[in-house]
C-alpha cells in the first residue's frame, strides 16, 4: 500500500457519505483534447504529484462545523480533484512512454479513478471498469481501495477507517483525531510498516495547523524511509502555505508587476473595484474549463467595477499572448516563464490551479475559493 493508495483510501473513506441528490448530478472534469501537462516530462510529473494532493478542508471548518450540503460539495470537490489527477496520469503515459515514472503513472491513474468514483464522480465509473474490470473498484465509501481480507495489516487499516467514520456526526476533526489514534495503535503492532507514516501524513494534511505541523516534524525525526521524510517536509510546506493564505484574509494584498502588454499593475491602487486574482495557465485543462464562466462574469460585471488580474503559470510567452488574444481576455496578465516556479505562485503558496482569489472594494482579500459561484460572489462584494 503506497501513498497513492493511502490517499484514495483515506480521502474516500473519511469523507462523510450522504445520499446523492438526483437533482444534482455530479460534474466531472473530462479529459479533453488539449494537453493538461507541460511539454517537459520531469515538469509534467511534478505537476501530477501536485495534482494527487487532496484539497484541504476550508479553514473555517475549524471554527464552524459544515452542514450536509457543504460536506457533499467538498466530498465531490475531492472526487473531481482525483479525476483530474487520473486524466493527467493517463496523458503522461501517452506523451512520455519512456519516462522513469511511466509505470507509477499507470498505477496512479487507477487509484485516482477509484478515489474519484468512491467520492461521487459517477461519470467515471465506466472508465474505471474498463481499466480494472468489474469488481475492481467502482464501489462506494472507500470500498474501491479496501485491502484484501487476508491482509492483517490491511484489515487493521480498514477497521481504523470504520472507527473514524463512526464519528461522522462530530465532524471532520473528530474523525481525523480518531483515525490518528487508530493508526498509532496499529503502529505499535506493526512497527516496521512504513505505510503508517503515510497515513499519519494524510492526517497531518487533513488537520493542518500546529497539530499537522507537529506530525510532519515527528515523521521527519522518526525511522521512516527517506521517501516519507521527504513527504513530511513537503506536507509541512503545504500546511504552512495554507496557514499563510488564511492569515491573508481581511488584509491588503501586495501585488505589483508590469503586465505582458506593458500595463503597470498595482492591486493596492485598485480600491473601489472588486478584483479577481486568477492563477491559471493555458496548459491547464480545468483552467480552460472555467474560462467561459470567468469571461461571462467579466462581461456582465466589469462595467460595474469588476476587474481581473491574471497570474499565468505558462512557460512560453508567445503561447500565452496568442491564447489571450484569441479568447478575447481583456484583463492584464503576469508572466515570468517559470511555470510552477512562478514568483507570485511561490509567494502566495499556490499549489494547484485554477485558483481564484477575490479582493473587495477596500482592497482586502476576502475569498480564497472564488471559483465556485464567481459571479454571485462578485455581485455581493460590489454591493457592499
């Protein structure tokens, strides 16, 4: 059981399960004809690794317990994220068949599809069945990634998940706390199983905050294999980045640059406007999928004071300029050609795109998840 399988197992099984609403069919990012990955194999693999990280629960859930609809929405969001990772892994196999990680990509695609289906993305069931056969993982509630009954360690892991799920009514934090307690008990009986460290790191990322950071430090100081120590370091960076992002809410955003068309941009000087900061790239399938919504919101609300600032993760300026012109994207774009090394991406802890932030008319950051219901959110801020 590697980290990818643990992601599928824990994310699918710990996510609360509710009856699906037949009036709201699950949307899913489908693999299109446009490439989702950059042209360099190593960069593409790095992109895939970032895509396998499950979305972090909203920070406000630490103060206010989410309701059923919020749970359902986040559960589906995790599934859609897994589906995107599966699409990227499939593309990686086709475009980089001689790369050292091609076999890993094959395994990853299967596990991410299992997680996606388990989390409610039912439109990917046929694809999963075609890939692994019937009974190979299209079940519910994490059954897709369940261990074999004869595996004592796997059985204990499954029991740990079940125990955590019993606390669903008490919220995600309670479930993760119980799962951690179960994992530490398992570790006493199976001290040489490195998968335990992977499970603890998933707990760390789910909990976040100081508790999550403490777990990552514990793993780094343990006898865990180097692979897991590296994962711990990466997990801690992600938690710290999320903390910093949350701390930015309600404060001005320092963002100045010269756009690709020569325009000077200073978000602090845009007070009186509602500003969307759109972290994206022309090679990002989900970003392009969101573009019609962004264009529609801009066309409708720009006359009322809505502005957009694009932060491009592209590496080819000509490609970006041609795309912006073709799609009639009138707003400014930042470009430095560094891809995932993008200056503002690193500064603001952006680990996945599309990522959309909203700035209110006072110049303060108000929303880190503006993608859902963008137009309505903008209208609300414009009315303040």
